[in-house]
C-alpha cells in the first residue's frame, strides 16, 4: 500500500494460481449514500480517461433505470440477487450524474491483466 499516492498494489500469491484472466470495464459500482454510485475506477482505464469519478451517481445501467430502486431491490442488489451487468457483457452503458449534469457513457470490457493465466 502506498498511502500518500492512494495506491494499492496486488500481487499473486504463490500458493494460489489464478484460473483465468478477469474481464473488467475499468470501474465497479455499488450502493452507498442513498444511490447506485461509481465505487472504484481502475487507473489507466477508459472509465478514468472519460472522466468518471468515484461517487458519481448512476441513473441507468444497460438501459435499466436504477435511480429509484425500492428497499427490497436495494437489498437484493447488495446480496447479489440482482445484477445490472455481468462479467460476460462486452459493453456497459451507463447514465451518470455529477454536478447537475447527466452524461451517457459506453464502456467496453477488456482483460485486467495483459498476460493470460491458466
């Protein structure tokens, strides 16, 4: 961990081999502060390059509105019973809201690691 630079470095454990590479869109989202929001941005990703920020409110994911979820839908999402996107998706369409402006973005999946793992 590099606290001053706000970076966490990941290293593969020698006793655990990765079975496959991980596909990503360069961000994660979660429910916090009363809304579905961008939870993390991968450095160098397209999500970072187009200006998405941690905390941006998400109104729509892949055409499904998520800005007015019921308490039951929120609980189902938090417990993994509802998914708005999947790791097999080739693209991710988001409508985000920040500083009074709504923005539609399209992200394409890529492998997180440049090398392939068996």
